[in-house]
C-alpha cells in the first residue's frame, strides 16, 4: 500500500511540474513573437542599436530638415532605409547599423503610417553629417515609438 501511495504522489508531482513548465513557457513565446508585431518594441531596439554604435561615416547623408513633420515620415523613412542600406553594404562589420537597417525595414512592414506617399510640398530633405543624420533618425524613431497605433486612419496620421 505504501508503494502505491508513493507512486501516486510522484505522479501528482510530475503532473504539477509539467503544468508549471507549460504555463511559464507560453508567455515567453508570446512576448518573443510580439516583438515583431509591436512597433514600440522595434523602435526601442533601434534606439538601443543607435546608442551602441560608435562608428563614424564620412560624407553627407540625407536627413529631414524638420523631424516634427509626421506627415512626411513615409518619405523620411524611405530615405533613412536607403541610406542605412548603403552604409550596411559599405561596412558589413558594423552590426549595429545592419540591425538598424533591418529593424527599419521591418517597422515599415507593420506600420502603415510609414508607407511612402507622395512627398508633401513642405517636407524638406537636406544633406548633413553622419552625426546629424543619426540624431534625426533617433528623433523620428522616438516619435514613432510614442504613437498609440501605427495604422493609418482615414483623415489622420
């Protein structure tokens, strides 16, 4: 009778352990998957990579003259991605810029507000140094991160 009782307790403990392991692993899977669907998580990742990047690039880079013009973000993002792609191709060892490039491309796939549209007349792009380009990119990403929704709503951003 003692053997039966021990076996039953062992089965209960094993069943409980299995239940606990499954219930604790499920939220982690959801969190990992949501990173790729959550614009705020991608924006945070971009900011982290930009801060970690100590590389400097010579030359002049296209950047928005005024980063507060949210109606222009589609065009600005298109320019940022194009520039980041060129930088990634020139310096494949810069893992931070490569990651920012990939994250920016991903951001445009989940955020319909960032789909390039016809350039409104008041959107101005200018040439600047790399540090100014990087500051403008950070400013736009911080603004996007603050959006409650990344989806375009008719009549608004």
